[in-house]
């Protein structure tokens, strides 16, 4: 799921950069791309942390 989100974000940003001709529009797209990448990284880090915390807890036998 994380790879899909990351791929979709990069694809959308790359497509927008190819279409954008205006310098201001390109700057806006790059800014939005950076924000989206940060959110995706935070989401992935959160999921990894949840997995690690779940694996660290011992199971009762």
C-alpha cells in the first residue's frame, strides 16, 4: 500500500510538472509535491513504528 501511495504521488507530481509551462505554476507544483512526500513519509513511518511496537510485545502462552 505504501509503495502504491508513493508511486501515485510521484506520478501525479511528475505529470503536473510536464504539463506546467508557467514558472510560478511549476514552483507551486513542486511545493505541493514536497508536502505530499512529507505526509507519505510520516504515514509510512507511523505504520512501521506500529508494526515494530506490535512485534516487541511478548505473547502470552
